[in-house]
């Protein structure tokens, strides 16, 4: 049980650290003819959000289909 709890906590810490790092990283700025390079984000959060929404939608559809089969 402790192993599974450790895996879950570790995954949450990793995702949280990546999210914090990406949000606190300054964006690239252009001043005159020079552009300062900034760190690129580690995670494309728009893609993560779209994938998460798709997963939630599929889970809802599967749950609805399963509940209709059970109640019929």
C-alpha cells in the first residue's frame, strides 16, 4: 500500500513541479533588433488540457453506455 501511495505522490509532485516551472518561466521578449531567449516550457499545457477533456468525455460516454446496459 505504501508503494502505491508513494507512486501517486511522486507523480503528483512531478506534474506539480513541471506546472510551477512552466508558469514561472518568463516569455521571450523582443526589444529593438535583439530577442532574448527564454526557456521553453517543459509541457504544452494546451495539449494536456485537450487530452484530459477528451479522456473525460470518453469516460462519461462509456459510463453512460454501461449504465444503460445494466439498467436494461
